[in-house]
């Protein structure tokens, strides 16, 4: 049976992908965490490849506009922007659509720095930004064998959204 506005699906999946090029002498931010490294990720904003992929996964899950449509690189107001702003807007739209994040999984693809030593803090920070448990955030990393992308960082993200329980939505009024 097709669903209607009154019968929203119980769960929705979202997928996001992003890449940024390493540039010398700028801070490296991954998942909102600043990591000590000689090179950071270039871009119009702070270049946080993981937060951008998470933002697009959230927006995709609700069939919303993508990150580039909401925050165009051509718009000077997003120059050097903290990517947390993009994530918060996506999360707001997810909540407005009646969903919460159930869990998220990610894979980072980059030569260096090694993500392993930073994975726990990135996981905790992303979980806090999304308001979910760190146990619901997967942070994995691989090196780009044979891909020729040694000066880039790539992020893939899948998210699962769950419909907010009817009872908790009713409290707001019309239900
Ligand atoms: Mg990006």
C-alpha cells in the first residue's frame, strides 16, 4: 500500500558523500573535531568532509534539498563557515519532518592522518551534535589504495531515521 502524509514510513534511510582536497597551513576539522596535522581540508567553509556527508545523508533521508542548494559555495556568507551550522539545519529539517536519527555509519578514505587514534573523540562529538548515543555512530577509516586520491579526504555516510512516536508528538497539540 502506498503511504500518505498521515502514514509516514516508520524508518527512512539516507546516504551522503563528500570529498575535499588537503591544503597546507589550514586547520584540519573532521566531524567537528580539530586534529593536529600539517594540512587541512580546503573548501569554501571549514572543509569538514565528514559533517558535510552527514548533512547530505540527513537531507537525503527526508528527500530534502542537498547541502549545496541550501548553502551555495557562491554565497559569501558561508565563507569559512563552521559546518556545524549546516548539520544543525539538516537536523532541524529531520525533526520538522517527524523523525529522529536512529543510527549513522561512516567511512573516511584518506592516507593521513590515521583516524584510529581520533575515532573515539570524533564519534563522541558527532553523537553529541546529533543528540544520540556514541554507540549509534560508526566511524571507520580506510586508505585509498589504487584510487589516486592521496591528497584528498573522502567521506561516505549512511543514516537511519525513525519516526517519532505518535504519543510524544501529540503533546504539541493537534496530533
Ligand atoms: Mg564539502
